[in-house]
C-alpha cells in the first residue's frame, strides 16, 4: 500500500491570509438617532458626513427602525447636497414572508414594489408595524457614489415585522445618473421614524 504525502502549502497559505495587511476595513463615519424624525439625511460635508470619493463603497446599517404608524421604510439620493431628493432609479424587489401561525408563507419577486426609471422614494421594506415591539433592521450598500462615469449601484437587505409576521426584503438597483450622489435620505412612506438609528460606514 502506498502512502500519499499531502502538500501543506494550502493550509499555510490560508493561515497566512490573516496576517496580510492592506485588506481594507470598515470605517465608522456618522450615526443618526431618530426621535419622531420625519427624515434622517446623510449629506456630504454636513455634520461631519463623508459621502464622496474617499471610499468606493458606503454602508448604511439600520437598527430597530420603529415607525410612528404602519408604513414602508424608504430612501432616495441627491445630486445637489441634499437640496432635493429624487434621482431617477430602477430597482428589483424580492421578499420572503412567514407568519407566526406558521400557515402562510411567501418567497417571491414583488412587482408592486420595484421601480422602473422612477424618482419616487425607493422601498427598503414595507408595511412595518408600529406595535411597541416591532421594528426594521438591515443594511444598504451604495457603491462608488462619487463616480461621474457610471450609474450608482446599491444592494439592500432588511428584516421587519408586519402585523406580527416576519418579512425580509432584498432590494437592488441603480441610480441612473452619472452625477455624483452626495446625499442620501431615509424616511417612512407616512408618519415619522419614531425611534432607531442609522449608521454610516466607509469601506476602505
């Protein structure tokens, strides 16, 4: 019987990966906390917000976004440092759903909530309940917003509660502009963001 000698280089290479420098990092930029807020806005240069070519990717995290009334959680971009929000965008919207009783589920593309060349505020999750223990949490990734060559792509993943039911929404799309996106605003489709926080990070 022959014995095969295994090459250990693969293990060495894998363990050495952690020691490589310059792999990038997530840099905290700004945290906004809602308190019956109609909007939460991140505008480049305002209140120490960086939303320019410093980073090629920006990450927004949402923690326990609680609405004042049942509503959709939405966002939009600005190309004029927050003077207006309504950049033309196209999105896809995919959802998973499961109720507490365990007798109703969904796994589907949602044509009612995608957008095609629209200037509307874009849905991140919908019909979030304002029950005391209900909220929405998740993230939005915005890629290279300061580019003046390409459209601005984004990906989002959000989990919320809709009338005691679990709803997870996957959204992706692009702002159809070659102008720099220098402001991003979040709001509920009606009412206020009663509580919760949004953090902005740059991906170095």
